[in-house]
């Protein structure tokens, strides 16, 4: 149980390091650092495949430079997820293919430990491939933007015609952050399960129960029953969390009747723990309780995107006593959700452009420039509403307006 618990925690930490940036070198350097720290890798390297020269080049390296001589450029005979042994150094190498690229790790570990580490990375290999593909696609878009303005205009027009496809890409781009949120949600119940199982093991090891008497057997039965009930409740919580995230990513083209308060609560179930851990207080004021008929999953994504942007700005600007106010109100035939933070607002130069495609103030970190663009598309084209961005007294304020009925 303890080994499984540790394996899950290592997996969550490593998966949360995926998709942290759309800059391939930055993302992979961060991933290699986290994976090496969690698994004990002595060094690691990422070989990027150049489709023009049809060869591999080193993109990033993690570890002591003395181990660099162990890394040979990938060749056609290398097998996916293979483990090899270097006689000269006495070290083992783990090779993992990511699309056309390769990651290679150096370990001083037993065969069993290496097989476990290999199983961990294979479990999220497809997510890593998706993140790498997203980075390379993003780089291609930037190159197109720099050299072929006319072609970019055609691509944007084409993307607007296929906005549902971009919407799904936007959801996938958020996957790394969402996995991190799952890790936040799971950390406490997993720790509790570990504590309960350790308590059971301790009492059995120390022979705390006298099985020769009726009273001792009853006490033992009661203790085990209560412990299993606790574990069952924690497992139900984990299952509920997974259902929340699975429903968020499930394509849903069905409208449903729902209150804005329910939409906000759905979103806070996903991101609330992450905001709490970052010291951000959420306050919700509800002044309208009538149901509306809309695409609930897509509106939830818009609310989540705005809250995540607010969280990023608050963390970047190191705001003390950070808080976000969500107000649900009524305005003529509209119902509105206003989301206001205290992070200082949006600069006047940026404000007119924030809903434009591929426009991002976080391009050097992890911004794709699609989040607010897709939010506007969802609210105005899919849901027939409006979305506005203004500066309030202490920060930015986003208002979503949706028709009643």
C-alpha cells in the first residue's frame, strides 16, 4: 500500500510538470528536473528530432556534466522504453521515445526499481507526447506569424470556422494544470488512507488485540470496521473528484437548465483547492437564482479560464491578502457573472486586445493566447451572450452576460 501510495504521488508530481509551458525547451527542462528529483535519476537528456536534417539534437540536459559522455545520439536500433547497462560506468540507461524525440535517463538502481520507474513514465507517455506536439505546433504558428502574415490570417479564419476543434485543443492545453489541481485535491485523502492503513498495520504488528477473549475479538472487529469505513469514504471522495474532472473534459453539446450559482460551484469544485493553497480567498455573492438554458460545460470552462488567469496574475505580482469576488446578478433580461480580483488590473495598452486570438501577455511562460479568445467565442457565438473586460477599483473585472430562458 505504501509503495502504491508513493508511486501515485510520484506520478501526480511528474504529470503536473507536463504542459507547464508551450516553449518545448522550457517545458522539458522543467519536466526532466522534476522527474529526476522524484525518481533519483543521476542525469537526463532530451533529444529533439529535426525533420529537415533528419537527425536528433540535444534540446536540454539535467544532471552532472560528467554523465554527458554516456548519452549517444538516438539511432534506428534503439527500442521504445528500453533499459540498457553501461559496463564502463556501471550505470543503467532508460530510453523513452516521445513521438520522433527521445528522453534518456541515467540511473544507479536495481532492475526492479528501473522497471517501476519505466512503468511510471509509460503511464503518462501519451500525455507527454500531446504536450510536446502542442509545443511544436505552437512554434510552427509563431514562425508562420513572423514570416507569412497572409497565411496566418487565412489560418485564423479557418480556425474560426472550426472553433469546436480549437475549443478541444484549448481544453487539452489546460490538462497539465488540471492534473495539478487533481493532485491538490487528492493529497489529503491519500495521506489519510496511508495513515489509516499504517494504524491497522501497527496494531496488528504489536498484537494490541487479545483474540483469545470475546471482548478482544469484538474490539478488533470494531476497529477494523471503522478503519475500512474511513478508507471507503476517502476512496469515494477520490472517485467523486475524478468524475468532476472527467465531466469537465467530456464534449457536451447538450444544453441544460441550470442556475449560475450551480455553474460557479461546479467550477470551484475543480479549482477551489488550488486557489486555497495559493492563499486566494473566494467570495461568492448571489442576487439571482433563476435557471438559464445554456451549454453548462462550456460556460464552466470560461469561468475556470478567468479564475486561472486571475490566479496566475496574483501569483506573478505576489499580491498579499489576495481575493476574488464572484457576483451573480440580474440585468434586464440578462443574468450576469462578474469575476473581480485585486491584482491591480490590466494595462490600458493590453485591455483592447485581450480577446484577440494568439494574443497573450504570458507568451514567454505558458500562454497560448487562445484562452480568452475561446471564452469570447463560447459566450457570444455558442451561448448567445456577451463577455466584457474592464478595470475595477483594485483589479480586473470580467463580466459574463447570459440570456434568461
